[in-house]
C-alpha cells in the first residue's frame, strides 16, 4: 500500500475542510469517503474531540461481555506485542462497535495515546471519533490505514494506524484488530502483519467444527491445507451455511450465498461421497480438499433392488464411490448426463 505524501494530505484537508470541493486526486478514496461521512454527521474537524470517559464499572462489564472474543484473540495480541514495541506502537482490540477491549504495546507510547483516548473502554467508531483506522475499517468492512493528518480530527494526527475487521463464519463483523504507532512511523508498514493475525483468528473459529455439519477444507496448493489461508466452507444438508474469506474467494462467492448455495453449485462432486482428494470447482479449477465431519446418511436401499429406480440408484452410488465423488467421471462411466446424477442424488441422500 502506497504511503500518502504528507504535503498532499495537507492540501487535501485544505480543499475539503475549507469547502472548496472534493480532493479526489490528493487523498485515498477510503479516507475521503470517511471524511464525507463524518461531515454529514456534523463533526467539526477543527474542534477538539471530547470522548466520554468510561467508569471502572463500565470497563469491567465490557470485559466480561466480550471475554470470549478477547480470549480468542489473545495469541495474536501477544504475538503482535513484540512487533509493536519495535516501532513504539500499541496493539488494540475492539468489539464491533469500536469500543476498545484491550491495548498492549510500548508503555511510553501508550501514555501519549491516552491523550486521545486510545485505552480500554474508549469509543473509536467514526460517529464519535471521526476518521480513524478502527472506525473506518468498521464502516468500510475492510482493512484500512490512516496516517497522521488523514485522521478527521487534528488532535489525532499524532497517530498512524492500520486496522482489519475480524469476521465470524457467518460474515458478521465481531471486532477489529489495530496497530497504532506515532505518525512518524507509517502504519501501512504494519498492515500485512495485522491482516495475517486476523486470518489466524478467523481460522481458529473453525477448529471445533460445527455440529451436524461437514467442513470442507481446500486449496490449490496441497501444502496450504491446515494453514490460515486454506479455504473453508461449511455445509449442512448440502447447503452452505458458513465460510471463511479464503473459501468464498476461491469459489467466487460471497457471504450473500450462505443458506442458498448448494455443494453441487460449487463443485463437480457429491458431498455425500467425497471425503478427500482432488476436487474440481464449477469453473474448472482443481483443488486439494478434505472433509471434516460425518457424511450425510444416505437413504437405505433394499438389499435386493426390485425396481428400476433402485437399480439406478445402486449404479449411481457405485459409480460415485469408484470415482471418489466426481460427478463428471461417474456420469461418463454410466453414459448419462451430470444433471441426471444431481437429480438422483437427492434421493440417495434422502
């Protein structure tokens, strides 16, 4: 990510805050969109922000309410702590409302940051604190860097921050992980580490599996299976119900596809049969994959099939078993079209 030229940022501030137009050529568009949102909310960039100071009781209640999130993110907070110290920075975890849950890092910098309320219990959503990496990452639902004078309030220009939202398996934002440094150290240099840490956090959400579901882990590179950047899709009764970002990206889908996308919409295979091996996507891409969780129980057939329907189902099941769940290969073996197998699979799965 390119580091903004401080002189161009100051020029953009003059154009925007003096009412001379929109500095679309001088400032990152995510920053400009945030400035517009803050101005529309009536925030005065020339005034000093007045954040509310939470009481000790409110902070304690906040920690109790979000204990699970804090515990989930603790390994990454600890890992980033050493990196933050090297750049005199601080690592910040917030909830989905932008309230700071934890802040660890260089003690001297933490003291300076306290002047702008970068401490547990403080609120960093855009509506109260203007443009900042935490609030803007929440508003944009993506990773954001805000350096120095790109902050809406001038008082926050002592900071440079990089933040990434933390998304749960259903696509809901549950928090933000941020590294804030003195403005003399552009936070964009830290963005890669923050993104990687969030990938680790989101990957760990799938560790325990999902009751009554099957979890597909896949990647084009076999060595990526088990790593934070493996694709993960979770199916219940053949329907996609949860995922990570990598999984959705690999199959060209989005969170809007949850609860309405079927396994056969994404892959040329039968979920009831496939367990591990090569998997072909609907677009022809090849993946290495494995399934965690029990396969759906197929509808039992009579030991001696008496109808043409039973004979057909037995033949389809045997062909799918022979070809590891590959529907195209099974169809070629049987001399029928793939759509026929897809129609009959519903009967096999019951």
